[in-house]
C-alpha cells in the first residue's frame, strides 16, 4: 500500500493512507454507509411555490436530500442566472417543511459565507473543479462538499482538487461523476462509469453519480441511474421538475415526479437485491 | 415514428421500421431474448490445450458462447499475430467438446470464406468498423455478426455500419460497445454505457458490452459488467485466461476462471432480480 | 450578415455586429494592428533578479510585452503557488526598467483590485474561462483582458465567455488559443490552430496563440509559433526562462533566451514576407 | 540516438535508425526534397470530362500531383460509392493529358492489384489506417503509399501502421495528417499540426497535410494550408472542384480552381521566403 501512496501525487485522499471508506454526514443523512443516497430536485430554484411543492413530492418518493440551484453558471450572460440569496432562502424553507438537507452550488468565495448560513452541503460545479481559491475557501469551512468532476478532468486531477479541500482541514468531500466531454453528440456528455470502481479503488471518499447531466436526455436517465449503482456508486443526484418542458434550465434532462417515483422503486428494489446477494456471496467467498 | 425514420440516415436498423426487438440466434443460443448472454474466452487462441481447457471451465461456470482470437489485429507488426486457421480449428474442437457456439474475429474478405466454415458468429473488430468491403462481405453471408463500435465512432456511424450489413441481406447483427477513446488515461478506454439505452431506443438490434476492453483492468471488470446489465445490455463479452500474467495478449484485462465464476454468480442473481422486479413493476405501471 | 447575428448566441463579440477588427491597446503597444505581437516571459515570477534579467533580454530580442505568473493555478496543492503580490511588484519593476507592458494571471475576484494596480493586462487562465463571477469582475474594469480558451471549451463557449466581459462594458479582450485536451499523449495538449481562422471569421476580437502550452515541448515551439502566425494569429505568447531545467514550473516547454532570439528573427522575417505578399497579392486580387 | 530506438516500438520508421530524411519519388516528382509538394483534385472522380478538365486547370496552377477518389469509403451505404475501375481509367487518361502523377485510395486487398496498374501512389484512408491485411499488401508492392492518420490514432499508432508497410519491404511511405476527432464541432475535424514537428523529429518519413478534411470548410483551408507549411510539412493535399456546390461528395470543403490558383501563389511566395530565410538564418546560426 505504501507503494501506491508513493506513486500518486495525492496523499490525504489516498485510500492507502486511510483504508476505511469515509462516510460523510449531511444533516441527519449519511453518504457512503452502504445504502444508496438519492439527492433530487430541480436544476434551478424558480420560485418559492415551485421548490416547496417539489420538495414535498420528492420527500414522499423517498429522496434523502434536496438539490436546487440558486447561483447558476450559464454559458450565456443572457440566460437565467438564478435567484441568488432569495433562492437559498426558499431552499431553507423547503428543508424546514420536509426535513430534507439541502445542497446548492456556490460559484465564488464572495458568496460562500452567506450561502453557508443556508445550505447543508456545498456543491462545487464542473466548471469550478480547478478554481483553487474556491476549493481552499470551502476547505476552511466544516460543511460537506459535493465536488463535481470537471468536463475534461482526469480522475487524477479530480482527486487532486479534492486534496486541496482536505489539505485545508475539511475531509467531508463527496465526489460526483457527471459526464465528460467526448466526440459523441447523441448524448449531452459521456457519463464515465469506469470512474466509479477506479475512484473506489484509489480513494476512501464516497462517490455519487449525476446521470441527468451525464446523459442529458430524461428518458435515458433511469437506465443510467441503475447502471451507476451497479457500478458501485454510493448514490445519485437527479434533476426532477414538475413540468420539465417549461423549466428555466435543463428541462430536457429532468424527470417528472412520476418518473422519479418509478425510479425510486427500482432503486429500493435494487438495494434489497444487493443486500441479499452480499449475504449469499459470502457462501462462495 | 415515421418522423424518426425520416430524420435518421439509417433505415433497416431503425427501430421505427421494426419496432420489435431482434433476437439473434447463434448455434442454439439466443441473444436479445431478455436473459443476459455471456460470451467468454481468452483474447487469443494460444494452443489446443489452452482453448479446450478454458472452454470446459467456462461451460461449467455457465457461459453461453466461447470467444477466442485466431487473427489478431495488433498495433505492432512484431507482436503475436494469432494462430490463424489453426486457431479456428482448435476453437471448433472446443465447440465439439463443450457445445458452446464460437465467435472469432475476421479481418479481411480474403480469410472470410474459410473462417465461415469454422465459426458460429463473425466478430468485426473496432478497427474494422468502417471497413466497408468487409461489412459488405459479411452482409452476404448468413452468419450472425458481432459488430464492435469503432474507437472513435459516434453511435450514428456505428448504426450506419450495421446498415451496410443489413443492406446486403444479413440482419443477424449484434452490436458491441467496447469503450471509446477519450483523454482519460486511468483506464484503457472509456466504456460508454450511455450507448446502451440510446441504442435500445434507436434500433431493434441487440447490444452487448465488452467491459474487458472498455476499462482494460481486470479488477474493475466485474463492476462494469454489472453496470452494463443494469443499463439494459443484452449480454457481456469477457476475456478470461487461465493465467493472465502469461497471456500472449491483453493479460492485464483478463479475469481468471475463479473471478469469472464469481461474476457469473452475480450475473445470475441479477437476472433473477430483474425478472422479479419486472413482475412487481407492473403493479405500479 | 444579420443572419449570422441571428443564429449565434453571442452579440457583442459577433463580427457581424462590428465588422472592423478590434485593436486592443496594452500600454503603448497595439494588439491586432496587422503586425504580430510577441508576449514573452517565464511561467512563474521566481525572484526579483530573475524577472529583471529576463525582461531585459526579452526587450533586446524584440518582445513587445512581458508575461510572468504571480498567482499560479497548480494541479497539486503541494506545488509552488507563486509569489503573489510580491511577484506583481517585481513585474512592475521590470516594466519600469524596460518599458514593456506586463500581463499576469488573476484567479479570483478578491485579488483583482490589488492586481490591477500593478498589471497592464489581466490574464484569465484556461481553468477559469467559465468562472463567471471573475469574468464579470474583469468586465467592470477598463484593463485589457487576455482570455485563454478552456481545456475543453468549444469555440462557441469561448466566445460566450468573452461576451460576459463585453457585456459588462469592457471590450478590450484578446483571445488566446492554448491547446485543447484530446486523446493524443505525444504532446501536452493539441494546439487547435483551426480556431484561428474560425475566430477571425466569427468575431472582431484579436487572437493570439500560446504554443508553449499548446504543444508543451520546447523544441516544437518554434515550428508551432510560425504555424500560428501563418494561420493568421495576431501574435504569440511564449514561455522563456534563463535555465528551463531549473524552472519552478513548466520548464519542459520554456525556450532559452537564445532560442527565443532565433525565433524572433524568424517572426520578423515572416512579418516582412506577409507585408510583401499582401502588396503583391493585390496584383492577382 | 540508440536510446530513442530502444524506447520506441517502431524500428524501421525511427529517425534514429535512419537519420537522413527520406525522399519519396512519385512519377517524376519528389516528395520531401525541401520544396512543398501540392497534390490536388476532386474528392471523387465523377466523370471523364470532370477529371480531365480539372486536371488541366490544376496543372496550369502548378499542382504536382492529381488526386481523385474511385473507391469511396462512405458512412452511408446509400451514398455515392465512386466509379471504381472506371474512375481509375479516367484518372489515367488525365495523367496522360497533363503528365501529373495520380494518387487514389484503395480500400481492400482485392482491388489492389488492378488499382496498381493505373495509379502512381496508393492512398490508405483514415478508416483503414489499422487495416493490417491491407497495410501488409501495400507493403509488398513497390508503389509509394500515402498513409493517412486514423481519426483517433495517436502519433505512435500511426507510425506503427507505417512500420507494417516498411516491414514488408516498401519504404516509400508518405504520412498524411488529416485532422483528428475531438469535441469541437465548429470544424469537421481538428487538424493536429503539432503532429508535423513531432513526426519530423521521430521519423525520417515525409509528412504532408490535408487541410480540406482537417478543417472541413473551404474558406478556412488557405489559412490552414499556410500554417501546415510553416509548421514544416513537406506538402499539402487539397480538394478542388469546378463547382463545389454540386460535388457528389465533400463539396463544403472543396476550393474552386480560382481559390486554388490564389493559394498556389501564396505557397510559391512562401517557399521563396523559406529559402531566403534559411540562407539568412545561417548568419545567426
């Protein structure tokens, strides 16, 4: 094991340095404890009514955490940029109403302190995976951090980004595979599920998967969700919207509440299968 | 549906033109009938003893077909190029001994007629996915064809390659996702499991997955095998070798027979789960 | 032309909206005025002596601007992170001594105001191309901005990033192609010179090329520099170090002062060729 | 130098084994002798009249060789597949009329012997770069071979493909960079001009560049042609068609004869510049 430590440029995130898998607590929920975590919600917080209503539905379907963007990194300066602090306020109200911990993206060090007063977990988006001042700043908080893989980041670069956070003292990092950029145009990105067993091998941090961005087309999201869990992911983060066709962002990849409900049934059934197999597997071990 | 036909450049492989999923018969085995097909064997046929021995073990573990390379496309002209017709002869003997149908790669039109006398299914490798004279030639046979996706082929180009085969009259085509080339270097290729639901949506042909080439490292193959099935693949093609460390090619990604046995147990357990869920799912449908 | 405006998501950077090419003034130097601009300097400012000495040599070779990193975005938290404000101070002293305007990277909004007191042009690095809070902040200054293309940014995304800056009121943007990430491993990145004529066609902003990062190996830099100019680039940005083998960062891709001197001779000769041909070309026009 | 031989998997194409640059003779023309070779012609041979007419025009503009496809590898089985042997016959007539040597693609070993009776140089297309039976077959002829780089081939894999040809006894290989597949969609492919100095460093074989396929849009071809020569390429291969808008294939990337004429003027002017500089350069050497 020491050989692996010696060869890799990361130390604190290296599994060799910490063989036991890390479990990250967000509110009262534990990520990486062996049962799949499901984070769900709309791409953007659009209004108070929208987020309170969807949170209630997600809660009833069995989601464990609520996601929603208040600060939106958009390719165009003319696109909806999010409600900002007002959006965080609505998320907090949704947590109050449902008990679901909330995760939301922070894009710069300036808005981090205010955001930390509202949210339970800080999301670092793909575009900011190598925003080192921001990584250092979240590393100085005690909040759990959902660190998305950059669009063209190697697994090693991604783990080095996590290392920046741990190196500041915050080891509550959850990695999130969300698709990489390739030549393929049939899907929005190429979800790299290879990353799941590789990351599990190299690091002790939990990893979840975002099939909504990874494939970018709602009707393919359930299949890729199940594939992510079968690859060994610790959970999923999914976009769900009441009326995807009128969403202010990412409607094409959002599930409806009914589709989410059906997917949750499958996830729960799969979790039971995993448990039964793990017991049975020991018969052959 | 007619709109989809109109928009896509492929006609015969288009699901709109043939809504029912195609089931391809290889020997007495059916690919795409709802239960997962497992094809296994060494990268290269190395000797008569090797292939007869491994075929027997694979059979006992529950494999449905035997793979083995007799003509090997190698990056270097100085690398082992396969046993040629002698390798096919050994494969046929293994089929005789075990009853497993055999699949092997053919690289040019010249060796196709002789190969067809031995093998049950013709593999077209990734490097030859757009070798149109070869596609036309296999299209004129009645043999099932395992068509691997090219290293940097879009899904549309891949389906167009299948269209070449169907256009010659042979509709026994099985697609095989085997990883695409990206910037990531932690794995040999990037297995694109997005392709599974996309292909299922666009075409009626069955699709299997090759996690051995897709990830390239044996210890990650079981996780990616399960992920492929969960994504909806009709089967797997896996490299298995008695002693991977001495294999003449691709040892790094080959499972041992014991690892294969354990993976088969998991595959069978998963198939049972799928069946049980599909029944239960109808309760919510 | 109005059709092009209508089809593209960018407005202010669109050449259709501003047919004349923009010339950006940095100190007393003009970028995009028809003669090639050469920006040169070490990857990192390492000491006062180093930067004053190299600035003097570059000035004598004919460089037009001095580059040097004070804030360094490094993949590893354990690598040299730059001298910070002290580095900017040394750069300013080098400008005083040589008259060369200075360009240096800024990584976050927090350090921007202080940096603006020292530098003549702000570099936005590849990792921050979609750091929207930072783009907005530099858009509110009046400083020229050198906007590097992201590692996996499409040309359209890059122009949209420039649009963020212009949309805040700062139209002094110089685009910089620095190589994209592909599967090729023989070079550090793949310098995408196609981007030069494409950008010239789509936008009125000047574009320079960074062959040091684009190819990543010093002995290939002169060839790619000449190729960039022949493709129509308005200039080059080059890494030069007194002793590349002991550089604190990017030594492998840094030219020595002598290599830089020889390249400048070629650049100047080529500029004269261009002028003579443009005159002669009108004979055939 | 022997160290380089030891580290690289190619031997015969390795510059260390053959420090002098190889000059390949095609008809009476020499490729790699220091002055740029220009190969031009339509994507496809469409008719006798078309090819005789364009050949005459290209000859008058100063082209050195004529290209034209008789066997066309097309993504769709429903697209024009070329005139076959009839097309080769017309090409031979064009050679007779103009004295220009002719180069045309061969796609399989079956049609190679007949093609060799007509053509002066055999083109191996990008899709067949790793078609090893075909590489071996052309290696057994004495014809010059134009070996295009595969769409996602590393430089090393490309040189290994050349090694297959040399290993059979034919060392008349001209490499051809024609763009690689990346995520960028503004251009058809990404012309990798980095490959030019890298290939010149690693091997003794000449290299030419195909900007028509590399960028895929006619108005960007002249800029990329000049960039290729400035990077050190030994020549260009260009698509030219009398009426690109009615071409049976690749019209979007074809120059008109007038555009080709103007480009040739620039190429000739540039060649003179190179010569003058090389003389002058020795003053500083």
